[in-house]
C-alpha cells in the first residue's frame, strides 16, 4: 500500500500503534541503534502521513525514547505504557501522555491498586488491549524478571487493579486481541526461558458474555458434533435458529 506525506516515519521496529476512527497513530520505535518517541499519524482515507511535532511551549516534558511499548487512545490523548531500551524497562505508575488537542507531552499520574497499594512492575514486550474505558496489560519482561500478571487500568479514574488470573508461565513478545464482548485472546510469545517459543492460545473473559454467547459455548461443549447434522435436523432438536444457522456456517467454512 502506497502512502504519502512530507514527513514519513523513519524505518524502525518495536513501534506502538493504535487506531481511532480514520487515524492510525504510531509512536516511538528503534532503528537498532537509536530510539525514538516521535508521534506520527496516518489518515486512512487519504493515506497521508503527518508528523505531530511537539509544541515545546506547551510541553512540560519530553518522555524517554523507547521501543516495545504500547499505546492507547482515550479522549484526544495517546497514553504510552512501558517499553524501554535493550537494557531497561520503564515504569507504569506515571504515563507519558501526548495530548492531541494542543500537540504536547505531559505526564499522567496513575493510582495504585487499592487492595495492595501497588502498581504493575516496569515492563516491555507486553501486550495491551482496550475494552470500553479500560486498558488491560499482561506479561512482558524487564531487566530483572519475566512476567505473567494481568492488570486493568480505568482510563477515567486512572486507577490500577491487579486481576486474579494469569498465564500459566511468564510470557513476553506475545500478541493479543479482544472481542466486542470482552473476551481476551493471548497468543504466542516466549515462555520464561529465551529458548522456549510457544503457539499456545489463552482466553480470558474481561466481561460477562452475552446469553447468546454462553448458549453457543454450551452447545459446542456438550454436542461438539452437532454441526455435522443437516440444518433441518438441528432445528428439530430445538436449537434456536440463530445458533443453528451459525453452527452450519462454521461447519461449512471448516
């Protein structure tokens, strides 16, 4: 896909990206020798890049350059989570924040988990997903240890909460996605030792699924071969039409 613009991003890796409507934001990264905290935005309709140069008269701080961080958009701001260099990882109690309204950097102080008065440990190579007004981070690594914990940050209140579930082993360099109903899927990455890669997938419900989804899962669990029957027979059994037709469509694709 060809893009255009006066100031295209420098070729790098380890950037963080997020999308909000027709805009794709890219923050930071490294060439392998130099690190960046530059902010670029791609208009997905015109495919035009723009470099969002910080207005130093408004910016009270320019954050440390970094890679393997994550970024989330919320209420006209880009919040940067963690990341680091090859020898360091940044903390998550204070978040570098790029305000898109006046194009400046500031620092956002977050609040600890009230039950433990603790914050997530510094990390890079973690995953982040956004669901409703919250972000969730999991895993990652720092210079001292690899991590497997799962944390939630409410972007309205800026309060952290450590969730009780975690992956069976510490994991980093992994990927994740979240569904519209709040089901988090975590895939791949490196387990504990740097020599162990995985293709396992983990599922976590961040929210209570809809009744339809729960019914679908129950049917799939108790009758895994149901989709092999003719559609008319599935309906005769008493399976609701929406689930019956979905079962057949999945079977046809498979």
